[in-house]
C-alpha cells in the first residue's frame, strides 16, 4: 500500500485518503477506519491523520460526528477556487463576470440605498480621473464595479466578485498594455449610464449597460 514519502505530511496524507475515497474504497456515508488503523497504512502518526481528516473535512469530503467517528460526505473534492481562476483564461473570467455583474446590477437598481448610490457616484468620479495610467485605471474601474455588486446586497455575489479581482487585474493590465487604448469617452459613458440606471431603479437598463461594457472587453480579446 502506498505510503507518505514527502513533507508536508498532512497534505500528502490528505491526498492519499482522497485518492482512496475516489477509488471507491469507502462509499458515500461510510465510516472511515480509526486513526490507529489509518496511521500505519499511511506511514504517519495519528496526529498527522487527524490533520489530514481536518483538511478533507474543510473541503467537504469528510465529516466528524461526535462519538460516532468520521464519515464520507462527498466522493471527490472540488478544485480550489484560486487554482481554477489561475488556470482560466481571461475570456472565461470576463464571461463569468458578465453573469455575475449583470445580475448584480439589476439587484443594485432594485435594492440600492442612498449610501450605496453615493458610493457608486464617488467611484464613478474617481474612475473619470484615472483614465491615463493603466494600473490606476484598472483599479478605479474595478472599484466602481465593486460598489455596484455591493449595492446588490448579496454577500455571495460580492465574494465571487472579490475572488476574480487578482486574476482579473493582472490580465486587464496586460491586455491594456497590448491595446495601448483605454478609458475613452464611449467606454466611460457606458459606466455613467449604468450608474444613472441604478439611480433610476431601472433594473433592465442597469444590467444591459454592465453587460455591454464587458462584452466589449471580451470582443477585444477574441
């Protein structure tokens, strides 16, 4: 039976356990053997087994039940979100943004508060002032879009948007350096119109303006 050979031991032990679960050694809902059985099988100590189980519990694969043991709650683990985003191309990320931000803009138009609207207007004004330097422009643009997602008052959408930001920033800066053109009036006007639509509580227009801006970015990359 394969044993752990390299550090970090807990990570390696967790991966070996996951491989055995994937192979069908333990079915969904089945109880795992105890630490005293698993430790010699994996070639590690009991404390390392406990840490490996904690890792897989955090990924939704295992669950510890007080007084009952450790049970299989999923037969595979989803990929780490950061890994998925690093592998994804910028076009795929922009397409995901379209899905998230179009809905968020519509929700923002319906739910925005006066404070949300002030934040959107401030971010829009800041964006208008940063249209010459690439990095500053990307950061100001991202901040503007984030205020709209925040105004949707949906924490899941906001978490998704924030998870895109590092990957998106890097790719957008590179793209704008290659294009050597950004922040023109037509582009900024779309952002002004989106802010106005949110102020007017026009859900359809808010979503359409956000989608139009991102579709333009996607087209430039294809």
